[in-house]
C-alpha cells in the first residue's frame, strides 16, 4: 500500500510541475538566459544573481544562494511510458492485459563555488507497475542509483 502512495505522490508532484511551470511562464517575458537544456548539467543559473531577473516560481529551487558567490541549483524530471509486446492485429484487438507502466524519476543538483569549481550529481529511480511476473531487476526497476556525478575545475591554475 505504501508503494502505491509514494507513486501517487510522485505523480501528483509531476502533474503540479507540468501545470504550474507553463502557466507562470506566460506571465513574464522570456529571458534569453533562462534555458532548460538537455543534458541538465549544461544548465547555467548564474544570471539569477540579479534579483530583478527572478520571474519564475521555479527560481526558488534553480538558484539557492548558500554563501558568498556559492549557489546550488536543483531540478528533476519524470518519464512514464506504457509497454506492451505483441502486435494485437495492429490495434484492431482489445488492449492486451500484459502491458505495464515504466516510470523513471531523475533528480539533480549542481553546486557552484564561484566561477572555478562545481559539483554536479544526478540520482535515478525507476519503477514498474503491472508486468506479469513482476519487474526484471535492473531492467525495469532500480529503486535508487547514482546516475552521474562529477567535479569540475576550470581556469583555477
């Protein structure tokens, strides 16, 4: 039961993010520096040192001032997909009960220490719901894993 509750909570947060972000973005003119690139480690929120450029509700997590010239940025994404194997007469048959839902949640953090040092990391959680025989370990379900992490030092020597 707790597993279903946690999935419902994550789905609710995802729905909130999808509805609040676009609605708020329509209120303010688009800042050319405000970009959400893929891969996420290419995000750069240093322009938000200027408080007059805080225009989005997500700015509170995209630029968290930690000290003199030190800031952190947080973010995440959710991916859900329905998987089913078998052609089912190319959609002419009723839906196959052997389908299942795959979910992937990524959470990242990026801490900048001035303009020379940076630590970036991303966590991954993947779940499966409804597969006959249950989830296949590592393929369908990976409850918590370090997806990527690095330390960057530039122009420091």
